[in-house]
């Protein structure tokens, strides 16, 4: 026994020395005392937990060290094909289409789109006839599309900077011209700062979820556009709806929300009102001074989408804040389109410096999308300079709007829900029912709508046939095109929008046409409406 102990004594001494060396090396590691204290307390309170954690550590080490692929090197589980069989299988394989085939209606709509030869503008040349048509279909309110000065500036910028930035703004996609445009927009609107987005559609759908999160409250107009609906959906906030362009309904909803909060003794959360300046779906216009009054009364933040009012109304095109003489800083987040208002590309959000800085790390479209090409930024800045120095552009536009409405308001077979000052004019077929437009615009229902539903109470009474009305309106479009005036139906994403909008013809007036040319074109639209709708009766 003594001889065996003497034989193992050097081994025990070596193990003791090794353990001492390991302990000394472990104690020199940063944080080793914390780990040792955790292991001791954990083992003392729950020895079984120590065993479980050792097993988990061993499993993690094994997982990291093992091969990431388990290839069957023997090949016994694979079916062996001859070259002939492989060729036959390849010949028989038919790839599935990336998308569903077009329906008959979609094919007809695609075939009906007029093809323009050369640049688009107020008077493009049609490929089908080779004749010049008057364009009342494109969003070119201020006539900046095709402006020669802007075109030459864009060409010079293209030669200097190249085409694209090839990177998101927060990485290496920001150029000096982007920063200059942000300053130009903020100065033009009278806000502290602004931020650029490279796509117009994704601007509002990124701004909303940047500020509105789960548990926050959003109160939105039932008639807002598809991009706003997408932003609200992404935000996962609690949503309440008020009747379209009805501020009395808005106040009722805000009061019911506060009453419900006090009843449940719930905490105060972030609360937002979301609406449009000029509504894309019908051309109606919000009463901004009254909306600002309600916002301050109930302590809500306001997200105002001026995609179709920026560059369209106001003395110099600043939008509703200029039209109603409301300081822009009273709107918390003022969203607009550079593509529509300035005939360039992308969109913007203007507000306080805090609002803008927050979006630079939380606006998904800003963070993950490549910034807009430099030539579009310079074109937009030049557009702002032109609007500043030429107030006659907007006065000409409003003169054309008044001339068009004077002609269309006398047509008995149609109804127009658009605001008299809106350069977007929607035309509906007049129906015997009192309702003329989704979401609401005729007689108000005696009972309030359900705030939790995007559909108004009178939705059950809508009696229009979408397919038949779209066919009739398309006939009007084609009849007007045959007479040299290019107009369009308001295109919708049927089946994807929360509320299906009633079919309409959408006119987009422009200051690039004279009053006489506008009257001539709208008279053609009037005669096309009268001719086609007379056959329908």
C-alpha cells in the first residue's frame, strides 16, 4: 500500500500544481470574481442547477465545434440518375410563374394605357395617333415637369455626381445636395428641420411607425390613402377612426377615448391624429385651423400628410399651412411629396429638430433605403426657388381650377366631392342614392359610426357596382382621349385596401396650361361624360 501511494504521489502533486495554476490564471481574468461568486451561490442554493448549467455549457461547446453540415459522404441515401435521366427531368420541368396571370380586366386596363412619345408634360405626343394631347392625368400642378432650367441643372448634376448614391443616408448615401434640399424645405415651410425619404409612398408609411408603437393611440380619418393605412398597420397601435373629413366626429371619438381611459383608470399614452391635407381618394380638404384647435384642446400630436397639397395650394405652394395662415410648427409632423409637389422624386417630413433626428435612426425607409439620386435633389431645390420667385404659378393654377369647376359643376349626371380649391378633381357618376363617395360625404348618419371599424355606418347602404362603374368611366376616358384630352380613372388596389373607394375619374389640373386651354380640355371631358352616360340610361 505504501509503495502504491509513493508511486502516485508525483501524479497528485502534478494535478495539485495544475489546479493551482488554473485557479491563478482564472482569477486574473476580468470578471472572474463575479463568475466565481455566482457559481458558489448557485451551487449552495440549488446544486441541481449547477449540474444543468454544466450540461448546457458542454452542449454549447459541442455545438460550436461540430461540423455545420452533415453531408452523407457515402451517398447511400441519394438516388443515382444517369445522364439521360437527368436530361429528361430537366426537359420536363416547367417553372411556376412568379405571379398570377393577368385577368381579362387587368389586360384591358393595361392595353388602354396611352403610350407617350418623348418627354411627358402638359402636351405630350401620343404614339397611337402621333398627335398632341392635353394632359390632365399627370400630377404636374405647378408645371415644373419639363422645365428647361431644371432640366439643364439636372444634367450638370448628373455629370458631377453620377446617377445614384448606392447607399442609405446613414451610411455613405448622404451628399451635400441632400442636406441642402432638407434645409431648403425646412426654410420654405418655416420649420426647424426636415428629413428626406427616397420614395414618396414609403415616407408616410415610415413616419407613422417611427413614432407610433404598440399601446399608443392613433385616431385617423376613414378616408386616408393606402400608404397611411400601411403605416398604421405596421405601427401595431390601437386605432380609432372618425368619419371622413368630419371634425365633429373627430371630437366625439377623442372624448370617447378619454372617457374610456378614465373609466379603466388607464395610464396616459402617446396619442396621434392622422389625416391628409387634400385627400387622395376624393380631393376633399381638411379644415386645418379647426383641426389645430382640436389637437391642442385634447393634447394630441398631429401627423398631417400633405402629399397632394404641398406644391398645390397656398400663395407660393407651401400647402395648407400657407393657405390657412397657420404656422407650420403647430403641425408636429408635416409630411409631403417631393415627387408630386416639386416634380422630382421621394418625400419629406418636416417638423422640430427632435422629430427629424428621431427619424434618422427610427425611420425604416430612411435607414434601409438608398438615398435619392443627387439630380433629383437639385431639381427639387430649383423647384422651390422657382415657386418662391414666381407666385403667379399658383395663381394661374387656381384660376384653372375655378374655370374647370365652373364647367363641371353644371353637369347634372355627375357629382364632385373635391374641394373647390383642390387641383385634384374626382368625378363620380351621380346615383339615385344620397351617398356619393366612400367613406362619407353626403347626409350624415343620425347614429355615430363605430370608432373601432374603418367602415362608416352608412357603408351598408352603398349600392354602387364597382365593375360596371369602372367600365363606364373607362369609356369616358377613351372618348376624351379620342378627342385629344388625356384623363384617367383613379386606380385602386382592389382587394387590398381596407375600404374600397368608389370608382371615379381623376383630373389633375396644371398651371402649365392657360385658362383657355384648360376650359377647352374640360369641355371635352364634359362632352365625353354626357355622351357616354346618355347611352347608359
